[in-house]
């Protein structure tokens, strides 16, 4: 039974895949194999580390490139926005100039109309004055004519009276 208690754990350990009896009994061979296995493991670790580093570097490069692309896109968008803003400002300035020109032309037309109205009023006043002068002259002429006619009539009557007296 004592032997069984000793062998049972040994059998359990021996049945495990990580344990071999050769490794238990050959300690000299193991010392030589360990550095080779360790160096192989170290080489694998180094390769894995290098791959990870290269992957990390590639990821960083990709991130940098994407950031640079985003910055370029942002700069292009900013340039486009400034170009659009400048174009809109120019359009606004042109519209304002056109409105000012229209206002000026409307004011000039109003001034011309006012000047024409003033000239028309002056002409009317002059024509009324001339008409009134003409009427006064006509009245004076009519009065003179009527006075002359009366004088002539008076003379004719006097002449007739003289003829009648004779």
C-alpha cells in the first residue's frame, strides 16, 4: 500500500504531457538542450516583438497619414470657405454698388423732373405775365381805339352840326 501511495502520484505526473521520464533521468542532456530551446524561444520572442513593433510603427504611420490627410482636407475646406466668403463679399459689394447707382440715377431723375417742373412753372408764370401784358396792351389799344372812335364820332357829329348849321 505504501508502494501504491508512492507510485500513484508518480504515475499521475508521468501521464501528464509536459513531463517525460527521459527528462527526469537525463539531467546532463537537459542542460545542453535548454540553451538551444531558450535561444529558440528568445528568437521567437524577438521576432514577435519585432513584428509587434513593426505593426505598431505601421499603425502609427497610418494614423499620421490619416491625420495629415484630415489636416489637408480641413485646410482645403478652409480655403474653399474663404474663397466662398470672398466671392459672397464681392457679390454683396457689387449689389450695394448697383443699388447705390440705382438710387443715384433715381435722385438725378427726380432732380431733373424738379428742374423741368420749375422751368415749366417759370414758363407758365412768364406766359401768364405776357398774356396779362398782352391783355393790358389790348385793353389799352381798345381804349385808345374806342377813344379815337369816340373822338371821330364827336368830330363827325360836330361836322354834321356844322353842316346842319350852315
